C-alpha cells in the first residue's frame, strides 16, 4: 500500500513536477464524470507510484548492503591482524620440549 505522504512526492518525481492526477482518498462518487478510461489511467498512475516508491526503497536498501559489506571487510582485516598478533605471542611463549638442565 502506498503511503499517502509519499504519493505526492512520488507523483511529482514520476511526472516531472506536474500536479498529481490521482488522490489517495478520492472515491468515484466525488468524480461522477470519471469514465472507464479515467479509471484505468488512475489505476496506471497508482501502479507507477508504487513502482517509483519501490525503486526508491530498493536503492536505499542497496546503499545499506554496500555499507555493511564495507564494514564486514574492515572487520575481517582487523580479525586477521588480531589472529596474527595472537599467533606471534603464542610462538614467542612456546618453550622447547627439552629436559631441564638439573635432571
């Protein structure tokens, strides 16, 4: 369902700033002269608004996915650095498996 607040901005972006031809709460009783062709035009306009709104949402979600992917790359690099540091510390602490000199 289209958010009524979004419908006017979407209509302006879809139709180049022209006044919206369809109002979200208009009923056919308000427009008795609305013909079948007018009804179909309103239906098409409504579908175009939905598509424009969905395109906007998809674009925003794509931006979020890209940002999360960049963050994950940074986290992987930091994790690898921590692993290298831990391995270096453990290697320095390892003692040879020799008998102590006092045996």
